[in-house]
C-alpha cells in the first residue's frame, strides 16, 4: 500500500516502545518497523526510534529527537492490552504517574513536568484522522480516546506536546493479531500519519 503525499518531503519521527510486562514483543515497535521496512510513506522522511519503557530515558530521548531531527510531525506509538482498534489519543496528562517503569522507578513527584499544565491537547483533530482510517478499504477500525493511561505512553505524549502541541500525536495499537496483523498495523499507522500531515501547514 502506498500513501501519496505532496512533492516536498516532510520529516516525521515515529517511535515505538520496547518490551515490558506481558508484552515481551511490543506491537507498537513491530508496527513502526513494519511501516519503515515496507516504505509505506515513500514521500515522507520517516525516522523511527525504539524507546525503552523508562521514565528518565523518555524524558531525555524525546526532547533530543526533536532537537536533532527538527520534525514536522512526531508520532509516538504504544501498545494497549485492552484496545481492539487503532486508538488515537487527543490529549495527555501531567500528573498521576505512580506505576513503576521497567527499572522499578516512577518520575519525581509522579508527574511529567513540575508546574506543567494539568492536561495538554494536541492541535491535530483526531476525529478526522479516525474517519480517514475507518473509511479506508480494509478491515481496520479506529476510535478517539481522551485518556492515554498515565504510564509511559501518556508520559511520552505529554513530553512531546509540551514541546509543540501543534504537531504531536499518540496512537495506541492492540497486541499483535488481536485482531490485526503486523502488516495491518503498519498500514494503519501509514494511513493515520498521512491524515495528520494533511492537517499541518
């Protein structure tokens, strides 16, 4: 599947998470690699990065990616054990990070940024992105969520939104084959990113 974009290549950072808990193979990173390996966005400069499920490392890696790559869009992808659709997160939260990461740690004061806004919404209209996925000619389904879970997914999303809320996004995918295959997840990400880029200048 090829997603056709404009003539100028935009830079998109696309991240997935490493293993944690019951997710010895993290569907988010599998989906991200699938999109890149199959070149599903041929007219986009896609930079992929695997991020560990570690608060301190996320708080270092994510801002560094913004500085180094100067992207037009940053999309973080995570796995949700309760999701059965492509789930598009509209906002992220600053407080409530009491779940321990893979190193057994929580962030200072269990928040993303001291004195940060309680909640930040992305400037991207996720309902429009959801519509694009749902009308595509495949069996993928998407929905919009307003709670990214107060774990590393929410934490990474808030970190990016605090840098530039106009072009930051988060997508939750179901575990592999529950119900979507690796290829379907890669195609779902490509459709979502294409839809997001349409909303940006």
